[in-house]
C-alpha cells in the first residue's frame, strides 16, 4: 500500500480532528461533571438549609413548649395556690384555707410541713376556696401557749385533670395561734370557724356546701356567692343545724333525680334547723315526690330566703319546700320562675310550698305554677296559717281546685292578696276550695273556669265556711257556677265585689247576703287614707299593715 504525503497529511488532520473531538468531549464531560457536582452541592446546601430551618423551628417550638411548661409551673409555684388563712393550736392541729388561682380545676392530694404529712383527695375548682384540716405541725410550726402568730412553710401537692402532679412551696405563711382548733370531729369540718352560732363554719364553694352532710348539726354561713354549675350535688339529709346565707347567692345549682323522693338542697330539715338569708338563683331542682327549691320537707325555720329558677316533680312540689310541716315556719321568703309537674300527675304544686300545715308569713311568689291536677300561688294545700303574703304569678290547675293563694285551704288565710291569673275547674282568687277562714284579703286577678262544671269566684271557687272583710275586683269568667266572691253558696261578712270589673251580678251563686256590690271601689269601701276597711270605717284593715298603692289597690307594708 502506497502511503503518500497527502495521505499522511489527511490522516494527520483526521487524527487531529479526532483528537480535538476527544479533547473537546473530555472538556465537555468535565464541565458537565462540574455542573452536576455544583448542582449536587447546591441541592445538599438547600437540603441543609431546610433541615436547619426545620431544626430551628423545632427547637423554637420545643423552647416555646418548655417556656409554656415553665410558665405553668411558675403559675402554680408563684400563685397557683394561695393561702387565705391558717389557724393552729398548741397541740399541732390546724386548718388551712387555700384558693385555687391556677386557671384550671385541681385535686389536692397532700399538704406537708417539715415533719407532718397529710393526705387528701379533694377537688378544688378554679377560683374557689377550700379548707383543710392538718395535724402534727407543732414540731416544725409550733403555737406555744401565749403565742399569737408564727410563720411557716407548707408544701401543697396537686394533680390536674391530665394526671400531672405538682408540689408548690408556700413560704412565710402566717399561722394564727388559737386555744383549740378541734372543737369536734376534725374530719367533719368544712370551713374556718368553730361551728357555733357566733362563729359558724364558713362555706366558700359548692363542695363545702355538700360537705354539710358530714356534720348535720353544725352551724354554717356562706362566706361568698358560690357557683354550683356542673357540680353533681346530692340532697343533704336530716339537717338539724343552721345555715345563714348572709345574703350571698347559691348560683346554678342543679339536681336531677326524677325517680327519687325528698329532693332539694336539703332533703329534710328538722325542728331545730334554721335556714336564713339564702338566695338560690338559677336553680334547677327535679325529683319525683316531695320536691322543694330549698328543702323537700321543713319542720324548722326558714327566714328571708329566696329561690329563682325551676322546680319540677310528680307530686307535692313547692318553690321553697315540698312540705311545710306543722312545726315548720316560713317567713320573709319569695320565689320566681316555674313550679311544674312532670307529665300528667295527681300532685299538688305551690309557689312557696306544695303543702303547708305550719306557718307561712310575709312571703310572696311571682312564680308560674303549672299543674295537671292542683296548684296554689303560695301553698297548694293549706291546713296551717298563711298571712301577710301575696302571689302575682300565673296559676294553672286541672280538674280540681286552683287558687291564687291556696288551691285547698282548711286553715287560715289573712291579710293576703293575689294579682296574677288563675285557671282551673274550681278556681278562686284566694282559695280554690275554702273550708277554713279567709279574712282581710283581696284579689284583682283574672279567674277563669275550665273542665266540667267549673265553679269560679273572685275569692273562692267554693267555700263552706267564712269569708270576711275581703273584696274582689278581677275579671271572672268560664264558670258553670260563678259569682263576684264565691262560685257557690257561702257565709260572707263585710265583703265587697266590683260588679263592673268582675262582670258578675251576684256575690255568690244567686244571692248577695253579707256582701255589697259596688261599681266604684274607691267610694264604696275605701276611706280617705286609701285603705279599705280601715279605722275610718271600723272594718278592720289596719294602716299598720296595708298601704295605698298607685294601682288603686293596697299592698302590704
């Protein structure tokens, strides 16, 4: 094979081209590799930055969580639990009242000093106070004879709803030294005080109110308004002591025991008991029979108490008590809201009491009383005494007696009045059925008959006995037998009815013996003082009891 110079030259050129191509490709490969490397580096850097950012955020969140935990611990440690008062005696027995400021409900499980360790399982609702009995603190925190104060450290262990436990150190707690801190069984004490009438145990929350059950003959007082919302309250049985509300409120207390009898804040109060100055607001009490807003049955004294809310039951239901027994006294008390039955019942319902064989005086009710059987504005059944009282609510009954003051009264009703409305088969402004005595009473309420053969009267639907010094001025309608004062025959003395306002021609049934019709109340049975039957007319209504009212009808002073 002849290889010419041209061939060599061509081959050399071709080789150079190939060589250059290889070199260029090598350079290109190296450049591409550099770019890929740089891309990888960039990706790594980006990933690193993301991881770093995530780590930073995580650490930040973690730090926030730690800070939050520290803050929670700080709240508990620096004010979650505070001391209201501590007292101790020389034997080392003490009471400490704590307040929960933590912002959540806590359970106190332990209170300790350097040498004393007391275990508990007591819930403290947020912003409430509880009193705890402590023993054996005299070694570390003594109250020697003649000493009035000491300063000590207490350790309070609590558990929250998640089961987290925290011990708080309370330093420089002032301990007041007293002669004796154990006047009775210390496990029964619920609040500061010695339990006497002069120095009652103080109740500051619903839990302490419930703990009255542990010492039924103690003397108690409310130290503040207490709220019982969502508290599972159980009626306090057979109370023989005293509770003075000091005009504080028991708020939002609810009891729902629809299959139980004797339901109320107290299921029974005995002859020695006293309930005074208690205001129950937004209450909701529901039971089967013998149901009351304050007490199921009362044999003691209830004074200056009020109930607003709802009371329901199947039978014998009242705004203050279900039953006011023969020894029971209710005075200066009032109700508002609703008193009603559960479905169709054959029970009795009253604004103050379901039944009363005792005394009710200076009391009033604006409550709506709704019954499928029998209802009264003050007491449905009265065999005792009702005086100086009034009702202004809507009273509705079934096919039996319904009255503005009492549905059926065989007792005494005096110096009382009614201004609301009554609907029932045997319906009256004061009594549905009266077999007792009604005196110095009036009704300006609208009385409407219902059911079969309704008997309707301004004072009483039916009355077998005396009505005296009384008058009626409310509209009367719907009765097969109806009249200005009594729907049937009765014995009536010195009494009046307004023929225009009542719409009735006769005083009772078809006669008017012992009673006087009038179409002008002011001139017919009012003296110049504006009080009917007063000393000016000699008919017995005293200006010491009654006062003139802008409505034209008198009110009790």
